[in-house]
């Protein structure tokens, strides 16, 4: 396994409109992108800090996973995403080692990244995403 850095932290929020001013005005970060990811039923807002990003996630559907997460656990850190040179290779390696996968194949995430989620039952309770930037090849 060859993870290179923490690509982003995913943070579940009730409202981007309420959360963005905190990151901008209190923390001095700049929201550089807002994107809706329809198949994940979320609207995302991105901030950069070093080579790591903060990904705020607002649900666009009361039945969506982010809405359910907030209902159960409140707003807060939802997942950690590690960068890997190849999601496909990492998934194969992790699967061979017995890690439970949510996504058996890479899929398309926000910002055009290839992503896959590992099951929190296999990751000490931390929902874990691995992702790869296909433009960095
Ligand atoms: Co993410």
C-alpha cells in the first residue's frame, strides 16, 4: 500500500450556507468550489489547507447518507480520504488482506477523482475513502 497523504476530510453539515462563513471568516480559508454530486445526494464545498482539503457535505435528500448520519450522530467529521496512486490496485490489495469494501470498483467522486469507500467495520470505525486524481498521471 502506498498512500501518499490525507487528500481530504469529509465533514457533514446541515447547511453549507451556515458552515462556509465559519471556515472563511473564522479560519481564514477560502471556499474554491461548490459542487453537487447527484448520485451521492450531496452538495459539497471545498477548502484547501496545504495539500489537504476540507470537504463539507450537505445532504440534498432527507433519505441521503449524510442526512441519516447527521440524524444519528449530529454534524461532524464523516470520513477521512487518503490519496493513492491507484484506487483499483489499493482496493485489490485491501480486499486480499480481508478489509471489507463498500465499493468493489472505483467510482467517480467530486472534483473528478476516482474514489472508493472502505467499510467502517474494517477500519476501526472510521469511514475511509481512498482516492486518486486521474489528472495527475
Ligand atoms: Co470524500
